[in-house]
């Protein structure tokens, strides 16, 4: 059975969608831990309510990015995961950390990458005047919000959209494609060929 560790920083609605799908669909998976970099991440309570071990490595207690990533990596590796799932984990990761989990760490980013990297993606989409926006699940590489794409979903942008209304529409799609993508990994269906993800049937 594959083991996964989920990293969160806040409410953890994507984490919750993954936990719920794994239970409802009886995935062959052990969600070994949910780890946060903040003590006030509300998602920790949901994980605990499902009997999943939780841990916190407080990022602001570390004087450097390297020191934090080293501590986080040793905490994650206590659980020996096959896959690390970043679910609203609001940290820029060092290349050593990313390399350690190469090919076994996924992230969800609320835009159609490669458009709109970084923060405030819904406002970036509104400012650009795009008619279609969305979300991307991708393998994590050293470059921020890059890496081989596993899945994308699109939503329309309406004339009267605000950042909030657009975020809400995108989030509904996040909760569909992230569990789907994680399940493909767990079932061994993902491979990366020339920086492109192939999904076997
Ligand atoms: C999501 O929009 C995700 O795409 C982004 O941060 C947000 C986290 O939301 N990376 P949640 O904590 O999963 O509810």
C-alpha cells in the first residue's frame, strides 16, 4: 500500500477533498501524516478527526529557508512516504528539498500554468482579461510553479467576476482534479517522459 504525506498551511480544503475521496473510493493508500508549517492551520483538526497523525514544523521559528526545509524533510521522512502532496502549502522550497522528492511530490496551483505563477492568481487572471481560467496539478521542480503537468481544469471568467467569485469557481474544480491526480499516482499510472506526464489507462 502506498504511503502519502500531505503538507498544508491553512484551511486544507484540498487535503480534505483528498482524504474524503480516499475513504469514499477505498484507495489502496495510507495517509501517513498531515504536516503544517503553521500551528493555526485549521485543516489539522480535520485530519486529526479522521485519525490521521498530524505534525507541525513552525517555519517562522527557523532563521533560514535551508534550516526549515531540512527540519521539514526529516519530519516527512519519518513517515517514509511514496508521495508528498502540497495542498495549499504556502512556502517556497529550496532546490535541495525539491530534488529529494523529485518525481514524488505534487502541487496544486490555482491557474492554468504556465500562466499566472506566484500569488494572487485570480486577480492576475482578471487583470489580464482572460476569458478562461483554471487550475493545474503538477510535479514539483525547483522552478516555482513549474514542473510536468498532471491535470488541468478550466472555468469561464464572467464579466462581473471578482477575485472571490473566481476563486470559488476554481476551488470547486481543485477539489475534483487533485484527488483524481493523487489517485493516478497511487495506482502507478503516471510517468514523466521528456518533461511531459503520461497517464496510462
Ligand atoms: C488553493 O487555492 C490552492 O490551489 C492554493 O492554495 C489554496 C489552498 O486552499 N495553492 P486549501 O488550503 O486547500 O483550502
